[in-house]
C-alpha cells in the first residue's frame, strides 16, 4: 500500500508500506478520504511545532474515513462494506486521566500522526489502516466519505464548545476563520448560540464564514474599528472561540468580551502578551481546549443526521500521488479551506 510519509520540513514522500495484520477486535479499512490538518501542515512546513520535531520518518494524517474490508474476531457492530469515520484518539484507558474520563490528557496517548513520543505514532494517510473497532463510527447512507473525514476537526470544536459551557442564547465571537474557526461557528450554531460574529484578515474565508452561519463578519485587517464598537459598556460577547493563535485576536477579544465571559483558546500561537488588568477587572475566564475524545461520536452523529452541513468547507481533493501539491494547496489560505487526499 501507499502511505504519505514526512521525513523533514518540505520533505514529504509517497512510499510503499506493508499492510498490517488484523487482530482480534480490529478491522482493516480501505482509507478513502483524509483531511490535511494544521498540525500536518506544521510538520510539512516546519518539521514540527513548538518543541515537537520529526525525528524519524512518520506517516502523517489523522482525519480519515473509509470502507471496512476485513474484520478481526469478536467484532460484532461492524460488517465488511460498512463506511466508517475513524477516531484518531487512542488513549490507554488505564492512566489516571483516562480513569477520570479525561482521555484527551492520556499519559500514553497514541494519537495518529504525532511526533510527540519516540518512536513516533504513525498516522492514517495510507491506503489500508488497521484500527480498533471501537475507533470506527458508521457513516450513514447519503453522507459522502469526504464529509465523514471532517468528523475529527469538527470534534475538536465540539470539545471547545464543551469547554465553553452552555451556548444557548449566548453571543459568540469567533476569531480566525480557517477550518477550525469555521467549524466552531457551525458547532456554536448547533448549540443554540443567539448571535455569531466572526473575524479574520481575509475576505475569502469571511465569505465562507457567512455562508456557513455567521451573522456578521469583520475583516480586522481592513476595519478593526468595526470590532471595537463592541467594547462599549464593558463589552458584548459571552464567549470567544479564539482560533487564530494571533496575539491581536486575543487582545481585541478581551476588549469586547463582557464581564464574567469566557475565552476559549483553540489556536496555537506560542507566547503572547495579554492585558492582565482586563482579565482581572472583567473576571474573564480563559480556557484552553485540546483535541477531544467522546465528542468524536457526537460529531459523526450530527453529520449523519444532517444536523450540520460541513460540505461547504471542502475546497479540494487530490489523489495520494499528488500529496505534495495537496499540502501546498492546503497551506494557501487565499485558495483553500479544507483540502483532502483521495486514496
Ligand atoms: Zn485535525
Ligand atoms: Zn491513558
């Protein structure tokens, strides 16, 4: 089988790999769609992020869906031919965090395509994947395999919503409208947000944000004063989903958040400086959000039931042989939202 392997920054190769054998409780899946994520792009463009570096060849990818081709013994809820979305979250279910139901903090997490541990955890951009049956969630008839492969980034934003707390009737600000910001808009809408305002520095992605459910969009590069008007009377928004990782987005968010509101940080921008006095005086809660676990099943259900429409986010599909072209396209925000590989 072919697999998409990162060796170092800008050194991405399509290589042959052996298909793994199926053990009890596992299934073999023909992967059909795989979405390129921001983390995959970090490995491709920079060889890693923060202190995490690619130190050995690693198959990339964790946003995948495909068709079951073979079953191990003891698998009862799946059949050959079923189409499935595969959760890349593989906690140990035995460490102290797993036992507290905080699997996304598992001490022995084996999340696909991660260079954090050594040896690295090999990813899912491959033609055949052997996964545990419990990772697989059936995709409903009529739902495309491309939509199913967006369950993972959608689950990220559903976890962010869980971190934010109830959104019913709340006014929500989303800063940064890449795939995660856009999915946060959809997740907030699905949870009853009263109003969603989205910001970015590019009109193309803001157009997409409007299309998928934002009430208003603001280009903060061209018109920062439009956002500032929300700072009157100590602020306006109950919740901010910060998906840009940009310091200015955090700072401007703190200005327009109301007292006792919540800022949920999704974007990874590194070290930023913030006006502490504003956090204190307005009693703002700042929360991080990291991956997901049980939200993956909810993401698949919401997609299956047509409660959300993620199709507008898919901006391109490339054959596996064109992986480099696909990664270049995915990194170009002027043209791309979510880019997927076909296997
Ligand atoms: Zn992802
Ligand atoms: Zn664990």
